[in-house]
């Protein structure tokens, strides 16, 4: 049976050519990039080459790039590091209510240390209310964290405007850009960003490597202490091969950016148009136009999401009910609750996310099986009305 992967928002397959390149690289340049001998310095030069590639993509300085092991680590470092560094100014932090778990749980941890956490509400499309943000910022507010694009519903937030508001109020702004990086233009200068998180495994690079961009004049207290790598912001031996894999993935992603945008926008819209025609009583979640080009998040009335996911899996179709980091929780999605989505719809929600290997024939197969399984589940559903 063929595999039909429609869960690119959770992760992407590592690019085959990059994987082979990483293997060959690791055989030759295995020396520790912190060593001062000749081959150690050769490794260090490659480290800086990778740093240059990523810095150019964001329009920032080399020293503003901090390599980490995951987006979770980057987000933890951003929130906790800023909280510790600026506690003399204040302990008030604003976070959108539909952030990734690692942001929300970092914020809740800081709350146990005496920080005041306020969650910014979103509208029915998942967009931040800019006027509400302005009203919430206080003299003791030290940080605002709002993701560039939501990992579940794909809504893209106006980070440039958020950055302008934060700058005018002298408040630091962090954005989790893992879903959006390489898909939309992100310029840390133009967008007034102080901190930004990106992840390798979302862009066909290896798992286990990510980045935190930190503006030069922003203070940060490290949460790992050791050998003082990354200007003492993130101690640990460099995972150089993975870092190189990330840099190669970045280069390829920007090379293919235009063609992938056109292709995946077409496939997404093709899927949305046909599903709406074939299946009644469904709802597209997220903003209708301000959304990632590879995301289509639907709710199906009278259907239980996990049951649908498992039935699709039987046909080799792999999708998600939400964030992969929360997919084993059987509680309703906190993102959909924040949108005030009717629970009748919310519990029948599936995220479809497309990627580099997706074809139109794959989409046609998905439409066929999805329609079939929705009809089957509704026939055995205790609900008799779908509205």
C-alpha cells in the first residue's frame, strides 16, 4: 500500500540529497568546532558558513544567530532568558492564547516564579486584535510573544504591525516562526523583531537542530551552562553535521520558494474547493486568505476526529488532529476553543498539510477516501442532524 503523507506541518522528510551530503560531510569534518587545532578550526569555518546562510535569510548579523537543538529549546530560551534578564524592569508578559505548547508551558512555568502572564485573545480566524494588544501593554511589560503562523489552523498574523506596536512601547517582541519560515518573507529588521525561532525539520532539514535569533542589543540569560558556546547563550558541543544540513535546507527552500508557493497554493485551493463541494456540513478553520499556502484545517460535523484519522490511516493516508506535540491528548484543541468553534464541529477537526512531495493525484485519492469515510462515520454516528 502506498503512503499518502498530509502531515507536513508536524514534520517534513529530510531531503534525500541533503541526507547523503550530511553523511559524507560527517565522515570528513567530525572535529569539534570549539577545538583550536587545525581540523577543529576547519569545522568552525563551516559553522560560520552555516550561520551566514541563515543570517542572510533573516537580514541579521552573524552573532545574532544562536543554534539550539529544537524549537522547544529556542522558545524556552527566549521566554525564560528574557524574563530573567529583564525582571528589574517588570514581570508582565503577553502571550497569544494559541501559541505552541512549549510557549504556553514556558509562560505557565514563569507564572510559578512570580511573573504575571496575560494571554492575548484571538478572533474567530485566529488573528490577534492589535488594539487589544496596545491596550494590554503596560510600563512593566517586558515581552510579547506571538507566533508568525499558527501550527494548527495556518493563520498568518500581522507580525510587522505587532513589531511596530512593541517597538513604540519599548517592549521586546518574540515570534515563533517555525511554520512560516521560508514560506513567507521574514525580515527581522523590517518586522521589528527582537527574537525569532525557526526549526530545521519543518523545511526538509534534519531533526535536532533549530535557531533562536536574538537582536544584538537584547539581553538574555542562558538556561544551559557549560562550555560557553554561542557567545555563552547556549552551551553544548556543536551538532555541526545537523547545522550544515539545516543551512543546506535553507538554501534549497529559498531556491524553490517561488515554484513551491505556486504549486502548493494550487493544491491547497484545489483540495478546499473540491471538499466543500463533495462534503456537506463542514467548516474551514483559520483565516480564508491570510493562511499558509500548505494548510487546510477542516471541521466535520457529526464526526469524531480521532476516529476519522485512524480510518484514513488504514488507507495509508496520514493526517493530524492538531499539533503533533499534543496529538495524543484526547481533550479538545485549545486552539479551536480559542476561536469559539462549536464543540459539535471542534471534535471532528482534521489538519491537512501538504508539502514538496505532494501531487494532485495524491489529493484526488485523499478526496475520494475522505468523502467515503465521512459518509461512513456519519451513518453510524449517534447524531442525526449535521448543521
